[in-house]
C-alpha cells in the first residue's frame, strides 16, 4: 500500500487526541535533543560533530534557510505523486538513506535496523563502508529492495576488488565512491574526548568479514605502533575489541592477537590520500554497476566525473565533517547542475533536515537527496521504528510542501518555486 502523507498526519493527531504523543519528535531540534539524552558523550560527539569550528555544518543549514519557497496558488494538487525513477528503479520518494558509519554507537542493532526500516519504507539504503554489520547480513533481510554500497578508496586494490564483488553478490545496484575522506578531518568534538571508535574495533565489520582482509592480517604492519601503557581502560578496550571480532571463543580471540591486528591493519589501509581520477578507470573495469562519486562540490569536478565515465554525482561536504569553511552543498548545487547539463543524475546530501529541504534541493535541480543525521537520531531513540518514523515525518512534510507550493508531482518542481535571499 502506497504511503499517504495525509494519513500519517491524521494518525499523529488522532493518537494525540487519545493521549499518545509521538515518541520520535517531528522537528529536528527536538529530535536531536531526544537522541542526545540517550547517547553517550562519545557517541553524540561522533554523530553530531563537524570539522574545526563547525562552520561548514552551520553553513549547510544557513544555505537551506536562505532559500525561500514561493508557492503558486489554485493548482490542482488533490492527487499527488512523489515517485521518482533512479537508474531504472522506481522509488516512492526522492529520499535515500545516506551511508553512516559505526551505527552500533547509537543502537545495538545498528545497520540491520536501518536495513529492515528500508524494506518497510521502500527507501534505498546505501550500505556504509564503515558499517557495524556486514553487508551480507543486511542484504539478507532486504529481499529485492534497493541497496547501494559506499566505497572508501583503500590502499589495497585487492580489498577494493573484493568489496565490489561482495557488493555485487549482495544485490547492490550502485557503488558510491566517497572522495572527500582520504584522511580524517580535524574534528574537535572527537579530539577533545580523545575518541575514535575504530580503535575499539567498531565500524569495521565490512573488513573483518572479508576474506582478503583476513589474509592481510598475516602480513606485517606497515606502521610501527608504540606499546600502550597498561590501564583498566586499555584492558577494557582490548576485551571489547575482541568481542566485536568474528568468532565465539573470546579467550582464543584475545590470545590470537587478531582483533588488535585487524584494528591496526584497518588504520593503515582504510583510505588512500594518493588516489587520483585515473584510479577510477580501475574501478570502472571492475564492475558494470552504476558508479556515483560522492563529495563533489566544484563544477570542474562534475565535468570530470562525466569525462571519466561515472554514472552520477552526490553533491556533498560529508555533513560538514571534513573541511571547515567549505561551501554549503545547497549553495554548490546550482553550478554543478549547470556543469552536468542533464547528462547524469545529481543527488545531494549534507544539511538535509526537513521535507521542505528536500523540496528546495529538487527545485534547484537535484534528482534526490540522501538523509543522514536525522535517521541516526531516530535509531537512537527507538531503533528500527525510530528510523521509520523519522523518514515518515520527512516524506509527509515533503509531500505537503510540494502540494502547498502548487506541485502535484516531482516533474513540476523547478527553480521558479524558490528564491535565494
């Protein structure tokens, strides 16, 4: 049965009449606050924080706020259709789940809860390269529902190849290459806590479940690591690291040393600052799946993406987590759209918080948007149901905004409905 925005809105009001308010708030500020009180200090910092003084994170919101919707009246919007066609796949709304790493920080079910929510919502899920649950487990619960795979460009081409082959075997339809994280940005909220979840063995399930990576653990470390001073925290961390590593015998895992080697190997190879455009030819030769480049902000790079045979672009600044002072994605979008000239689809992420934001992005030329932090906060509040509620709220606001602006279907949304202040 197709989702009905009006029915969802009615449900909230009728539940309120019966004394039952939404568990998952319908506005972002309340949503974030509700999630924050449920999260550890480290988890909240990791999810919410941005690079440097967080100016890019703020700019993403200011950028959306500076775009105003200009509704048109007396247009028949009684019957509305929010369906889009994306790479030959019909999906019910222009919203996708962005790839978010280390979801175990906010809920024990992590990626698996999001995968199940994606099935119920019929929303494409981009599996994170830094997932807490291996892609095979998520794919198993998704049936024929749409999923993509995010790729960080590793220093190991053998590992890249195996990740792609696994993604193909899992039914992923698109590879999303994240370009803007060849190294971690300067993230004070994490740095002030001295916290990086990967050092605890969190968020590396795609690696520890990989046969090529397991073979690499028998190789010597590329980096010489100093011995950590013995402390209660270090012992606790080593035990947690071993618990997350595949296998049932905790003692055997600890004594083998493989969990620690897995973390060290991941740190050594997870990204490659030497990656260039020419490396994309290697990826293009590996797979016939669609390849999208995530992290494009400059129109020159959009042109290059087409020249190198890429199938799409995600305009993204990594949610403001990489470059402090970078351009807001919604500000970068028009120039990228102009450069692409309808040759490949352009999506957008970073800063999307509401259905009205979705409308603005589409009005400026985006084919769809990827949502990140909002669904993570929903996951923290109420697991799978929380994820579903967040997206239902957003889909409802988008449909209502679209109709109240005077559009009955996606194809009618264009730049005449917005102004930049």
